[in-house]
C-alpha cells in the first residue's frame, strides 16, 4: 500500500519568495509594522482594584441616597433641590461603575475625582476619601507609565551615534 503524502492545512503552503527572502505577495512596509511592539498608552486596573471600584461605587450611591432622599420633598430657597442632587450623585456613581468596567486606570481616577467634587453637602469626610483615592490612582498610573517608558527606552550607547 503506497504511503500518501501528508496533508497540508490552510495557510501552510509556502509562498513564492524572491532571492532576498521577501515574500512576493506581501505588502511593502508590512513587515516593519509587525516587528514593532504596539505602545500601550493605558495602564489597566487589576482584578482586585476593579472589585474595589465597584465597592466604591456602591458606597457612593448609598451615601448619596442616605444624604439626599430625606431632602427630596423640600424646596431650596435658591437653586436646585434635593432631587437634583440625588440624581447627580447616582449618575456619578454610575459613571464610576462604567470607568471601573472599562479597566482604564486614568478613567477610574477621573471618575473618583468627579465623585469627590459631587454633591456631598456637609459631609466633607466622603469628599476627602474619594479625593485621596483619585490622587492615589493618578499617582499609580503615572508611576507605572514612567516605569514602562524607562523599560522600553533603549539604554545609552547601544544605538548608532549621529555625531561624526
């Protein structure tokens, strides 16, 4: 019984090449783009930080509810009443949930900063806590980006000098 030749799957057939070794059907400049690593500009949240973000959103929403539900029926002398502040607080908490779900540390820090500037009324403690969390996330993001840039930067003396 004669042996059959091994089957070749899709994509395993060899392409014709020139003597230089470059593929004939490859687009010019395509190989250079593949060799470069894509720069990742965003620093991602870890799983534990995501859970912390969801917890912070629940704490913020609960705090806004506790602060502004008793004041919903009351009318302020000037400006918006308690219902407006309640809706604003819940919207900011939903924004924090979306920023946490995206996993982007910069968006997460910005949402924490917006919540810190939210309608807290006389409760300055919550403002300070959310402001501290936002500043910490911003610092961690900048430190991680700086460390990544130093790691990706070539060391001195390894490249070709421009001076003659």
